[in-house]
């Protein structure tokens, strides 16, 4: 493969990563708005999964729906992780905590978790700059409110913060496993949509609050476009494409943009208040991302 071809693929990978993290910020702000107004978490997840599964159904026959991996837990991660379980955890977190917290603690800590998971799975030992970045991210996350018992949202903001961290850690596991799987972005997407729809949706309907009694047809249509088409399909394809072209760690570097966009979106559209301590934490997480993901090393090469 020629150098120009490799450079073009890298450039497309960068573009895919930038668009992906922008969509992530839109997801965080839009979901926070929806579940505090007209929708429940379960309703949002159903609108994410079912329409996307119907749209991608033809590709299910082409690529197949069997998840890769030799172990059952890996098959579960590919089948239910990125399409259903991780978005559910993040959406639940957004029910309790602001979108600005989510931006810093979910995609913002993704490089930390990705580096950690990559070490345990591939034994990749990060260089000193990346290790420094990990500690910066952790310190910034603490300032944002991991241990802060906020009085807003029923004293459970701290619980939402913890859910953001759990969701980011699980997403990092999926990212590393996907980068090693050898499957295409389309294949990974249809696997998740199929199993998420036939397993996760019935569970949500039976045990969750799914009535759509507070939502009108227009709002439902807008949520389908946002969550199913833009987030469920487009963002997943762009993310997995970026991982294939750039690797999991370098793709995670672009997560530095998401905390800033989520903070701005939270202020402008949700009226969220950003305390000086939280602002410092978001800045630290953003800085730590650049170190922990190896982005600074990549730019030197």
C-alpha cells in the first residue's frame, strides 16, 4: 500500500473520530434533555435499537449475526455491549447527573480505561507521558464530583458520575476487543443491533417504564433520527472505522473534544451551572486525555 493511500486512510480516520466525538456530545446533551422532559431511559433505548435494527436488517443477512470470540463473555460484549448495555448505563447516569459531568467522565476518561484495558489484554506498557496523563484524568475526575455528594437531582449526582465511569470502562473493553477482532465496522454494528433488539428490548418493555405517554409524534420522530440513525448507526460506524484506521488509543485521544462540547451544550441548552471546581476538573481531564491517549507522541512521529 502506497504512502499516499496510508495518509488518506489516516486522514479519514481523523475525520471519523472528530465527527464521532461531536455526535457523542450531542448524544449526552440530547439524552439529558429528553429524559428530564418527555422520555424515560427505557423509551430512549427502544427508539435507539429497533429503528436502527430495521434499517440495517439487509446487512444482517450479508454479514451474519454471530458475535466473534472464543469465550462466552466476549460474545456477550459484542452482542449486547456497544449497542444496548453501554448506552443504557450512560443514559441512566444522565438521569441523575448533568451532561457536563457525563462529557468529562464518560468519553473524557475513555483514554484512561483504554490504556488500562489494553495493558491487561495485550500487555502494552504505556510510556511515561501516557502514565502522567492517566493521573491527570483521575485527578480531574475527582474534582468534577466522583466523591461530591451534590444536593441536586435527589442527592444522586454522585451515582450518575459512577455510572459514567462504568460505561466508559466497558466501552474501552469493547474498543480493545474490536480492534483485535478482525471484523468490519458494519459487521460489528449489525451484530449489536440484532442481539440488542431481540434480547434487550423485551427486557426493557417488561421491566421498564415504556408508555410514551409524555411524548408526541414529532418528538418521537426526532428521537429516532438522533438516537437510531445518527447515534446508533452513524456514530458507531464512524467510531469503529476510526479504531480500525488509528487504533483504540489514538481514537480515544479525540475524546478530549467531548468534555468541552458537552459543557458548552449543557450551559447553552440545559442551563447547567459550571462551578470553578468543575471547570478546573474538565480542563484537567481534557489535558490528561492528550497525554494518556498518546496523542502528543503520535504528533511527533
